[in-house]
C-alpha cells in the first residue's frame, strides 16, 4: 500500500514538472507583445511554483505543514489558470495549447483540493 501511495506521489511530482516545462515551451512561441511578456513571466513563475511546493509538501515535517504547502500548490495552480487566460495568442494551434494548459491547471487544482480534503 505504501508503495502505491509513493508511486502516486512521484507521478504527481513528474506531472507538475511536465506541466511547468510545457508552459515554458508555450510561452516561447507567443507573440512578443508587452502584455504577453509580462503575463508570460507570471505564468512561468506560478506554473513552476506548483511543482516546487508539492516537493516541499512531500518533505514536510508535520501533517499541518503538508496541508499548508498543498494549499499553496492549489493556489499556484489557480493563479496559473488566471495568467493563462490573459495570454494573447495569434494562431489556432497556440489557442489549443493554451486551452490544454488551462485544463491541466484546472485538473491540478482539483487534485490538490482532493488531497487537502482527505488530509484535513
């Protein structure tokens, strides 16, 4: 049982890392407007923070600390959704990628919400 739980933990670490990398690859392709440059910086920060805080949560020293750090993960995932909505795209393929990333941020938000509910 513990092995299965650990596998899920590392799957989520991998998933959040992939998400942050995908966001970075998306941002590189965007038109370089003033708004996209600034919003791109924000979405890069928040998307990377999701996984970084999840790693911190997994290394927490108490249940209370774990829940608090997981709440930060959820907050950062929600923030990423916000910044993605502000990004301006100029092609259908970029719009599809933006929608895919937004969906992933929403799924991560729900996953972290579920972890929080089960942990409290």
